[in-house]
């Protein structure tokens, strides 16, 4: 035994040496990096994603597009932190605030409390929050002087794709597949129903909710069920479940309508159009306001008039000019305030276009 | 087959050829990863350079265990961690980032500052409790995969009690809120527990299904009757009298570490006492080792199973309650599973289903999780790298045999069997 120990000791010494060298190397690397981050007068923008993270083909990615636009056009430095769990939102926002960013974005309503807490602690830094407004303890609206809340009129964009669906359907049955059922997603449903009814109140709208945002199989199942009930166009607002909805449309040779970003590339022959929710426009608008020194706290609502929502540019591939002319006409009326699109499905089912 | 090969090649030749085979496979993998021979070769060389400190550390651990300086129960998870870090090096390099910088940031973010330590403890707190939950059920021979659902029910129970019984003094409200969370978890686990004990229905299937029921039941509640005014699916905030005290706020008001940690450590101690110092605990462990022999010895097997499952659920429920009372202060709709229950399985496995091991495992996972943000910020490494490292830790702990082979000295067979006996007993 003791013999063995003697022969082993040189190995141990070498090991310790190697680790020491590695430690020195690492400190050199890290030191060099820290020196870099503190320099420069350029604006620094950052965002924290929710647990969905980058690559969700939805609002996290879209927000990042806005940030990249700010990098390209405003010459800003940008940084993204993806949250691993819900309880990290606050920590992530705070570590960005400690790094002295000029504006920090929280993407998604799940981050409402986190953004509120951190914004209160760092009054000198600007914050942006996508998809939610603040309320105080009693539920009254609250505005923080250093935070911009960006909301979207999803119902207006959904109205337009509803119009397209109504003018495309041959069976006079269309479908809606939502993710989890709560007021934000119901705005999509309400707008869609209203849009369909604006063209023909006799068209039947089937509605269903998957109960989740991350299950394509469930989306496909519901879409196939709706196609089975004679629907020939289905609009989804269900995150990644929508991939299944689009797949079902492809299988049946019928139409699906995408959401959030242009989803035409998923099935060019079967995605009729997409309801665009331009989170990037919101993020870029906020960053631009900092750049121009024209920051406005509180709620900014982006609807059709502000190009915050709309139909996808590839729509003309599958929809003829006649229909698009009708859609644009109605869009102009909504922008001008002549048509008020309902936000609640119950109101939408009674919607009549004067 | 291997034995015959070893005989033919001799001990040195056999080891050399094994090493050669590993290197060849690794080179092939690198070439495939990089899609070119030259770039694959440079990648392989580069990665081995970065791996060197970890390999040496691993070697030291192996030697220390072989020489008897380190217990194999500690050496095994340490080696698993080392292997996982080595795999992490390859992944980070593949993402064209600097592994040392990434690991440095991971360390600095989790333990390098008081803020980091606070966040490590914050993440570790629910993991200690869910880890204990899994370990407790496992000691009775059951896989409580329902810890995730019990965690959610615990959250809901605590959030409900927290905002409903406003106006109670803290001395009543705080324990009541905690109890409601604990009961929520216990109730949820009692269903698969009952079915297992009385009808022999497999607890894995049942508890998984109970996870989904918890997910959608709470979703329904939080978007319906329990929803706070506004557009967002959350409950109203719990009253101040139900919030767990954040005891480091006197240093910095942003430190979120709270009395939940004390609750978790207390629970670990109680679990230890219950399992190893009481008759009930003895019975539970006996059932876990061999239910048939236990029945023969006069132990009420179905009672033990039921009890183990309920206590396991209570621990998971407490975890959810503590998370609501210490960190979130309300129930936030969980669109899909948060993962504390599932990570608890990894923690229990890592901790060898022993309370002390669970605490250490939870701290490790907490540190990895807390450091991941800084790793993104400083080294630009995506958060998924941390998930990969966690997964490989679990993988290597589960693949204990590989590590035991490494540790065991072929010459001294008696030591190996001793170590085996220790693990089994």
C-alpha cells in the first residue's frame, strides 16, 4: 500500500500544477472580458426572455428582432438573457440593471411583477414590458415613471384575418384554435369572430382551446376535429400547438392561418395568411424613444394604425387582390376608429357591421 | 468477451487498446460534429486542452477513493459532476464559446458574491424539499413522479390561504398558510398512495396523471374564481402576515433568501430522524427493501406505503408553499411544469436518497441554476448548456457502474465488495 502511495505522488503534483495553470488562464480570460464591458458611450439595450426563450418563433424571437434592429440602426450594444425558470425573471432583470443598461425589456406578461419590482428599485434605468400593464394592490392602473408598457390590439389584427377567412371559406364553416383560455388569448378569438361576422354573420365559427402552448400534437388533434366538422379555414393563437394546426391543414389540403409572425414558410400552400403581432415594432419604438430622448412612460398600445398588428406580407401569395382590397378597406376604417372591434368573444358573437 | 481480450493482450496492452478505442471514437465524433477532417481534428485537440484540468481532477478523485481517503458515496457524485463538466466543455466549445470563461462565470454567478449565494439558496430551497419528497418515497420502494403536481397543489394551497385569511395575526397565519400548502401536496399524493396500497395500482402512472390534473385544475382556478382583477392569470398577492421573512434584507434589500431555507433544512433533519430513529421509519425502509419479507415479518405493508406516499406529498407540497410564501407571494399560472418536482428526482438520485445528500445535491443544482444567468451575460453561453450539464450529472450518477469500475481497484477485490455492501446496506 505505502509503495503505491509513493509512486502516485508525482501524478498528484502534476495535477495540482495543471489546475493552477488553468486557474491562472481563466482569470486572465475573465479579467480581459470585464474590462471590455465597461467601455463606450453607445446606448446599451437588453432584454430578458420568459421561459420560452429564443427560438420560439414567436414573441421572444420577435422582441429580439426589434433589439437587433436597434443595434443596426441606432448603433446600440445589445444583450439577451434567457430565463431558466420563472423565479429568475427578477434576478435576471436586476443583473442587467447592475450592468448599467439604458433600457431593459421584459418580454411577456409573466414578467409583470418582476419588471415592476426591479423598475421601482432602479429609478434611473428605463424598462419596457411587453403585453402587460401594471396595477397596484387594489387593482387600479399604475404607471411607473421609468417604464413603458407595450400592449397590442390583437383583436384588430385578428379581425382582418377573420375577414380573409370569411371570404375564402367554401363550406361556410371556419375554426379557431386557442392555447390556454384567458383574456389575452380571447382577444384573438373575439377579433376573429367579429371579422368573420363582418362579411357573413351566417358563417359558423368553431372555437376550441388546447389548454397549453407547447404541444403540436394537441393542436393537430383539435384542428383535425374541426376539419372533420366541415371547417376549411382554421386560425390558431396557440404558440407551438399551431405547428400541429398547420400540419393538419397540410394533411387535409385545407387552410390554416398563422399567428404572431409570418408562418407561411411552414406550409406555403396551406398557410393562407398570418396575424402579425409585431413585438419587434414595440421594442424598437421604445429603444428609439430613448435614442431620441423622448421616452414616454406608461401604456403604449399598438394597433392597426401604429402597424403593431396586421396581416403577413406573404398573404398575397394565396389570397387574391379583390379580397385584399376589401380587407384594406376595413383596415382603414378600423384605423380611423369607424369600426370598433370587440375584445370579448361573447360580445363578438353579437357583432354586426353597420 | 472482454475478459478473454484482456487475457490475450495482457493488462497494459488491454488498457492501451481501450484508451485507443476511446480516442478513436472521440475523434470520429469530432469529425462528424464539425463536418470536416481538419476542423474535427483541431476541435478535438482544442477540447482536450480545455478538458485537461477536469480530467486531472477526476483522476485525483479516483486515486483518493482507491487509496481510501474519500468515501465512494462522495466520490461517485463528484466524478459524475466532473464527467458532466467535461461533456459541457465539448458542448460549449461546439457553440464556439470559451468553456473556462463560461464555468468561471457560472462559479462567480452562483458563489462569487453574496447576491449569488442568496440566489443559489433561493433555488436550492424548493429543490431540497422536493428532493426529500422523492427520496422518502423511494426509501419505501416507490417512485413519486407526482412531486411536480404536489408542488403545484402546495403552491395553490398556500396562495389561497395566504390571501383568503387576511387580518389574522402572523403567528397564526404563517403556519396556517404553510399547513394549507403541505396539505395540498399530501392530499394529492394520497390518491396514488391509496391506490397503490389498497389496489396495487402502479404509483408511477397514477402520480404522473395527477400532475396533469393539478396543472389544469390550478389553471382553471387561477383563470376563474381565484383570478386577481386584471388581464393576467395570477391570484391576488398573499397578505404580509403570510410571507416568509427574508432574513438578509438588512445587508441588501434585494436578497431573496428567506426562512423557507430553514423550513427545508428542518424538514431534512426530521426526515432523517423519522427514517432512521423511529420504528415507523424502520418499517418504511424495510418495505422499500423487500415488501414480501416485511409482510412476513408482520409489518403492515399497505400502511407503510400509504404513509410514505402522504409524507412524500406533504414534503413536495411544503416545497410549493415555501416557494409561494418566500419568493412569488402569489400563485402564477404554470403554463407547463416548472420542473422543481422533476429536478427533485435528480437531486434525490444525486444525494443517494439520504437527507444530507439531498441537501448537497439541491445546493449544487441551485448553484448551477443561479449561475446560468451570469454565464449568458459574460460568456454568451445559452441557458440550455446548464440543462445539459444537469442532465449529464444525472446520467452519470445513474450509470454508477461505469464510475464504480473506474474507482474499483482490480487488484484488491475485497475493497470493491465492501463498497458494494455499503451502498446496498
